[in-house]
């Protein structure tokens, strides 16, 4: 997508499988399986989408997928496919890992931030050595202080490697990354979750949602995941965001759609105003 003097690409970093009950929370299987057919282990296939934003100031990557060093057991549990797919997809666009200036994980769960680091000579190292990594301070604190409920989501994410390399920038709320690209807090899935809004100054705006809505099937307000740590706040975050998106005609990127693409705000229907 050309957006003023910005160029945006939604890129696949592979696919994975996740338990269908986790993905749709309180929604019964008899309802969600009409849209996402589960396998014999009750898992549904999900995309791992990231967004590349090229501006006159910087090349920015939003989310990183599972990465190239996902442990074999975790890879098998989630049927991860596409270990080197992000690297290859960016190369097709003429971008190498060394060319990325800024990395913005929406949150630090392994399927969004696992690709921040990779293994080199038996040790973990930053995948994007010339980039600044922009993480909400509250999300960093959640990663540092997990509990029995949250620990699983943060497996195999080595934020300390980024910090030790001096590449980590902690944000406290809304933040303008470069002119026209901003991080906005969207709590609920995690307390420190953020989304990325791109506004080049013309009549089109794009938001990368992160796990506010993993797929378009999570648009209805009650269709939230069972691992949202703040489910009632997640509900209100969705309600507020959908209204803004509809009112302003934002285009949407969902991180776990199988086919990476931009969706028009009409996909939201009347979700922005519904209280049902």
C-alpha cells in the first residue's frame, strides 16, 4: 500500500496452530468452528503477520512472529511453519534484517516477539542489530514478573538480550515513533499491549491491531481470547477502537489472519456501536 510518501506491506512470518477454545474464549465451539475448522487436537490454523512501514525517516517492523529460534517442543505444540519465512519475505521486498531501524512488538508473547532475537553461535542475539526496539514499560514489567497464568505466553522471548545490547526503549503511553507513525496503548490482552497507527497526512489511516483482535472473526465484542489478562478492559478497548475506526475510516491489519492483507473499516459492521 502507498500511503502518501509511506510504503506499507503486510508480510507473513509463517503460520501456527492454537487451541480453538483459547482463541474464542466464552464463545462455544459450535459457533466458532463455522469460521475456523479445528484439527484433531482442537487447534485452529493462524497466520503470523507483521507490517513493514517504510517512511523517509525509517524502516519500521511491527511484530516479528515466532522467529527462527523457537524451541522444538514449542514449535511442535503449535505446529509452527515458516522458520525463515520472514527473512525471505523481507528479502523479496529488498529489505534485510540489518536494514530495519525500528522494531515495535505489540506485546511480548512469543508469537509476536519471538523473532526479536535469534541464535548465533549458540547464543541469543538481536535479530535486527541496527534497530531500536520500542516496548511499553508496562508490558516489559509483565514480561519480567510473570505468574502462573501469564507465564506461558512469554516463553522463548529474550527481551533481556535486547536490553543487554542497549537497543531497548521503554515507552510510557502514546508515543510518536516518527512523523505519522504512533504507538497507542490498547490494554486488555495484556496490560501493556499497544497498537500502531499510521497516518501519512492524507485521507487514509492504517492500524496494526495486535491481539486486540487476532483475526476478523474476533471483531464481535464478546469474541475475545481466553488468555486476555484483563477481559473486561479488553472489551472496552475494542468498543472504543472500533468506534474510532468506523468514524475515521481506518484500514485494519489483523496479526493472525491466514492471508496477510489490509481490511477496510466496513469489516467492522456495527461493532463500534453495539453493546450486545
